[in-house]
């Protein structure tokens, strides 16, 4: 079934593909990558996520999932081969996968299962900018895990949108992450003007998870979709 996507929209799919039996739509090299993972549950989940991605892309592009070809940037970010404005990004954590799709601009998505983080203050000091680190350290132990992952996912979503990956220093830009704060960039490379060119969104997910979406340009409408829509 074709899924219609407007240029003013972003579709975000929250799925648990590891729970499903999906058609065999993977390429030979995708199967080989999955087979190299050590644990069987990881192999199955990796293959299921890739299969779900292909099935979703096939719906947007109106082609067979197994016929989709990918090209990769120098940092490994995938894109559908050929002439298409469709852009996508994928993240997964704790058995949950999030797939984001839009037209005309690169985007990044990140999701994390909220969980205790050993050495949380030291990790923040290593990766976050000083203002973010001070804000996190001042929080109570109950507040810290969710706040840490809000900050982390917002930073990851940005570097995934740019395609820079972890080669980009996370301490060179600042995001909001307080529970009552709107998700936004405070500065990027110490420039508020550059920050204003980007949109950062908090994702409404299962309560055990936090997630973020980043893209260049003005805000688009975010539509959340789930397994019911996947199978129809």
C-alpha cells in the first residue's frame, strides 16, 4: 500500500520489528552484516529493522522492498539510490525502533531507553558543553537519567542529520533538555544564528523512551505512526 508524504510533513514510525515475522526482502550484503553480529537476538533484530525500513521505503516510493538500492556517504549515512527527494533516518534502543521520513531535507532521529547510567556526571563532562554539564550535575538523582538521555538524543539527532556522525564534537553545540523546556538549539558552534536555521523536536514515544528529531529549516508537522498503520 502506498503511503502519502507531504513535503510539509515528517512521518515518525515507532515500531518493535523484532517481534514480527517479516518477508525476506534483504539484500545479500545486508544478510551478511546481520550474520556477523555475535548474539542471535541481535542478528534477528538487526535484520528485522532493515526489513521494516525496506518495507516502509517501498510504500513511499511505490516499488518492491527488495528492489531498493542504497548509497552511502563517507560517514556511512544511507540514502536511496537514484532520483528521489525522500530522506530517512533510523534509530533503535531497547527493542524499539524509530524510523523518520520526509521530503527535501536531511534529518536525524535518535531514541534511547531511559535507564541508569554509571558515571553519568563524568560522561556529561566528557561529551557535553560546560553549560549542559552544569545543568545536569545540579539535578537530583531521580531527574538525571531522563535528562541525560534527552540531551544525548538531541545531540545525536543533530549529528545524524548533518551526516557527520560521532566525528562531530558534541560539546561544540548546546541544546535544551530540562523537563519543562522546549526542545531547541541554543547555539551551534557558538553561533545563535546557525542554531536558528535548525529545528529540534522532542518525540512523543512510549513512556520508557526519550527521542529527538532534528532537521535543517523551519518546523514541519510531525505525524506519529505505529504498528497498526504499518500492517494496513
